[in-house]
C-alpha cells in the first residue's frame, strides 16, 4: 500500500470517528409527558409551557399525552414510555393511584419527574410543585381578614382523591378556626367548572335567604368564576366575595381585573422547571428530591403591579 492510499484511509477513518463524535454531541433525549387532564385551563397552560420549554432545546424530543381524567389511560401512558425506553418521564398524575406505575418506571431506571400532584412513597426522581398547604393557609388568612372575622362561606373543593384538594382545604379550615367564619356548604367539584356550577346551584338552594352567604372559596379559579356566574344568574353576586386559586393570566388574573373575583392565589405549574430539571439529570447533575414553587396573591389593588408574594 502506497503512502497516499494509507493517508486517504486514515482521513476516512478520522472522518467516520468525527461523525460518530458529532452524533454523540448532538444526542437527542426523549421526554414522555403524561398530563392527567388537558381539558382544565390550568393544565392546558402547563401543556403549552412544557412544549415551549422543550422547543427551546433542540436536543429534546417531547412526546405528550393526555389521559383525559382516566386513571387507566394514564397508567397505560407510563407503561408505554417504559416500553419505549424514553430518557425521562414527566407526569402530572390524576391522583395517588398512579403511585405504582411511577414506582415501576423509576425501578426500570427511568428518571421520573412528578408535577403538581404527589404520589405516595419516594420512588420518583423529583417532585415539583407549589406548596398547596401554604396556599390553603394563605387563603384562610385572607378570607378571615376580608370578612372581618365573621361570615358564612361556601367551599368548592377539588377532586377528593387528589392531594392538592386536601392540601388546599385542610389548612384553610385551620386558618379560620378561632374566628366566626363558618363553612355552611362544601362539595367536591372535581376541579371542573361544570361541576362547580352544579354545586354552587345546590349551595344557593341550601342557603336561599339574601345575605346568607358572604364568600365563596373555589379550590381553583374556574370553580370560583362558575360560582360568581351562578350567583349572578340568581341576582345574588353582589352579596358575596369570590376567591380562587391558579392565577392564570387570561383566566383568574383577568377575572380579578374585571371584578368577577376578589382575589386569586397563584399556583405555578412547574413545566419550565421540569424541563430544566430533566436537562440537569441528562447532564449527570444531582437534582433535589423536591422543588417548591412560590405563590402570589392578586387583588384589584395589586393586580396591575404583578400581585404580591405571600407565604414563607
């Protein structure tokens, strides 16, 4: 073999090696994302934020699925992701019934980032979410102050089997203890505006006298807005205050601006933080077991100033 052929072969080998290295440097990572119910506005915003955050990183391929409020469907999503050997799973679970599916994915060696609603145990990589117990307590403090420590309240709770529902309710009840604020009606509206309308109609039927309800606390903004609409249809909206949780720009915050809601507490969805955490994991960096997001209170007095931070 002459010197020229040898050099040519050497260049070809280096070229192949360089191509392989280039491919390694451009490695793509697949993230499987399972949303429990994209029909909820807050979760639709989470979906949009997940897609926007992933789009900002060419190395990420996002596969997003909507469980449509179906436990079995969401369990199936996780199993599909495990079978496909995705590089990470991001899941916002319907409720704690997803615990085993998440644990099986984690045991299979796939990093699992849990958003918003917790699962039981510790078989997941990271949980990201705002502290619903802090939010529930802050709502209770605000309600007690807004009512001057006395009044009748309707509480429209979230899905009873989901941890945020309990976390937004129990501290709220604790915060109004020792006052003359009384919950005269409460019901599970399953995080759905249509259900909240039904429950608010029942609340008015149970408390038909004018002035018998001073405030409605909706565990999310759609519930609080639905309560306002039902009260308005009955000609009773002016006798009540309405407070919700989520503070989406085009929903809760806008409702405060329009005078529909008296207050809303922000519940950030954690989508951007989930993508950032996945990138840390892919890079071999250790992620904290839990990432707690803060909250802000929006009222007509501060809404145009970006609200105010509340809680610890």
